C-alpha cells in the first residue's frame, strides 16, 4: 500500500516553529489575555509552538493538505489544524473542501507562522485568538492579473462549532456558526497591498446563551414575574438577549506598505451579533517599521479594542422595567472589556530561515482585575 501511494503522489513536507520566553504582569494580578499566565513569571510554553504540514500532489490538479499544530499552552499535544483536499480547475481558480483558515484578517493563513511578520506577537486587539479562525467548508480561491495589478479573491461557505473566552464568565463558552458565507479580496501592486473582507453567519448560542446570558438572568426573571411580568414579556426578554438564531457579522479591512526601508501596516475589524446582547467590537492597530540594516527591523505599534455598550435597540420589544434593566446589565457585562496597548518589536534575521525577536508591550485594560499591564517576549521564529 505504501509503495503504491508513493508511486502516484509527490509528498512535500514543511513546517514552522516559535520558541519564546514570555512574561506578563498586571496591576490587578489577572493576565490581560487568557493564553498568558499573567503572574510575572517567565514561561517557555505560553507562546511556543511547532507545526508540520504535508501536501500530497495526486496529479491532475488534485492535492491533499494536512497541518498538525502543537502549542505549548496545550502541553504540545498535536491537533489537525488544517485538513483539506484541493482541485486546481485552471491556473486561476482552485476549489478546496475540508478544514482550513477562515478569512478573518490579513494574516488569517499565517497568524501562527511568526517568521512571516515583524512583530514579536501579532497585535492582540485584532489577533485575539478566536477558535473560529479555522472552519470546515468549501472555498474557491481565484487570482487575476490586470497589467501591473494582482487581485486575489476567496469565496467560502462553511460551518464551525467551538468556544470563545468571555470576560463576563472568565472562562471559555461554547457557540457555533451555521451557514457562513465569506468573501475576501486583496489587491496589490509593487510595494503596496490593500485588502478587505466580510462574513455573515447564523449563530448557535450554546453555553454563551445558557451560562453567560440566561444563567445570570434567572433571578431577575423571577423578580419580574413577582412584579407581574407576563410569560409573553419574559419570552420577549429571552428572545432579545440570546444569540441563538441571530446573524453574526464580521468585517475587516486594511493595507500594507513596504517601501524602501519603511513598512506601514493598518488593520481594522468590526464584528458582533445583530439584535442581541452582544455589543459590536471595533478593533484596530497601526504599525510602522524601519529597516535599520538589511537584517534588522524595528517596529512600533499601537492597538485598541473597543466594545459598543450604548446601542440598546435590541431591547425595543422589552417593556417590563426589571427585565429591560437586566438586559442593559447583560450588555454592559458582555462589553466590560476594553483595552489598548503600545509595543516595540525588534527582528533580527540571523539565518535565512530563522529570526530572533524581542517585543515589549504595555497598555491598559478596563477590567479592574487587570488594569495596567505589561508583556515582554523574546525568542526565535523559524520555518523549515
């Protein structure tokens, strides 16, 4: 069986790794990000990872790809992050089916490959670490050339189930995406690239609804009933605050400039669940880098993560005072986290396939348990 497979498939292996020492500290004693320990001690596992990718060319335009990723925060247990089959219809169009990157930002396909960017850590305001950065579905990738311009597009349909960390419960809560429709465009010429995309999904509420939203509201519901609230009013409240069955929207845009010795990046995203207790998030970063010499790049960036807790239109159908006040409290609780940060990164390419990096970030988190925070990291990113 092995020799038969080898005779008809050309298998190419490659991989990447990050070996980092990281320390995070905050005035409140809680880590600003759940993937970091936050006690000020140095960790060699929080942001270290190894990955191996295999691509089998089966001939006739057909190929199969699998990527195994082992992260230090997961005790280096390997998991299949990507597993998909692709068919090249022609040199312009390729269709894929399976599990692959979900276009959510500029570095969607390479966010774990530290060697591909100049940060010690990608700005957390945008690259906060959502589980839905991978998805199961079908996609069409296309490439077009118009004179000196190159345009790449991706159209995707799929679904996802997983977890997200909620500051309101201080733990991961489950939810899902049904019927995601995603579109991405990227236009480049010489030294600049502009890009943008969006996706729309139907939300499956999971424990986000049962724990984070309705679980904490049961006492208020009973109080409202004792005040004379009808079952119709209670149901209107439940329908207003839950995520299940609502539309989730995610849009992003930005640009990348690499001209002479100057590198400029700006990225912005806006996302949330429509007509629900979820406040929409507006997140962005700006970064400017400079090549001091050919092998050394210094980058300064500013990042910000904001949540909208002022739009209360989702409660328009809730007229019972206690239930309406509870809906406002749920929105404020889910939108309690905002933060910003300023960082300095230094990259030194000491080897054709490896870069030594250092980064220091300091900022402020609106949660009292965090407050002012600082994170430093040093390590090596490599590809092989």
